[in-house]
């Protein structure tokens, strides 16, 4: 059996335990396979275990793998920083963009989607750790931002996404997730339909589940270590 199959089974077990420990239904929590740098062959192994959701960070990688995995049904989310000159390709290949983080991007997405007579699911990315290296709207402006982009009828706002603080101190990381939950509640009160919370990665998904995550994005613990540090993937999209 492939190590990927075993790792997925282990992660699912940990998701279940984290959910039960916080009195949540494990079925409310989706596993997104973070597949940057992972080969199409290895993604196929993961999808054949019954998983149905992947996330890519780079437009070019997304396109190459979608082309190879054409015959398999699965959902593709874009989770990397999106440059406006890549919009056309992303809306062709992705089902959802989790990294909407600025007005200009939302506006250009709307225009292009109108032109193609399509719509797309989106998440608003919030920088809950206040780290400069990370993208996302600031927690203080998130509500205003959501209200502004609500006018764009081709963008279906589904939820919020964040990357927690990189720290071994769980309580500091937890604060990021709790903040995203607070922002979600404020938005829901104002009829912004952010029902999903995409938070938690290999190092912190259990904490994220305890704080209300509905989508955990897991890469390393399933597919192994990547060649480059994450900062490489979080900069401009290639
Ligand atoms: C790479 C990546 C992940 C997964 O990270 P791991 O630590 O490998 O689990 C999750 N979210 C985003 C946005 C990523 O770029």
C-alpha cells in the first residue's frame, strides 16, 4: 500500500478525534489535499482513496495536473496568491478561489466572469497572524471588504480562509483561528454567507478544528516534505 493511502487514513483518524474532542460532527470537516509540488501520479493515488478536494498554489501547476487527471472527478481549489494576469486561466481550471485578498482582484474576477457568463465560488483570505509575509485582508478591514465585494454577483462568497501563525506555541496559533471565527460570526450576522472556515494545516489542523474549521488543508503530512520553504509558494504566483 502506498504511504499516501496510509497517511490519509491516519489524518482522517486525527480529524475524527479532534472533532469528537470538541463536540463536533467529524462529517462537518472536509479534508483538502494541498498538492503543490505533488505529482499527478501521487494525486491520483490520493483521489482513488475517495478524497475529492485538492488545493493548488500555482496556476501553471494547476493546469498541468488538471490536464493529466481529466478523467477523475474532483474539486479544485486555488489556495495561492493570485495575480490578476492569471485570472483567465484560474477561472477556467478551478472551482473555487480561496485566496481573494484585495478589491482589485475581486473586481477583475467579476469583469472576466461577466464576459464569460460564468460565476465562481470564493473565500476571503484574512491575515489573522498579522505577519507581513502573508497575504490576506487585515482582520480589521475584513468586514468592510466583504461588504464591498458583495456587490459582485459573479462571486459566490462561501467562506473565509486563513493561514495560522507559524509557532510551536499552540495558544498563539489558536488565537488566529479564534479571530477568524469571530469575523465569520460578524459577517453571518450581516447576511454574508461565509459558512465555511478554511483553516488548519499539517502542523495545526487539530487546533483549527477545535476552533471551528470546516476545511483543513493538509500537504506535508500526507505527501511528505517539499523541496522549497512555503514562503516560496506564498509569493507571486508562477
Ligand atoms: C502548502 C499549503 C498548505 C498545506 O501545508 P502543509 O503544512 O504542507 O500541510 C495549506 N494551505 C496553504 C495556503 C498552503 O500553501
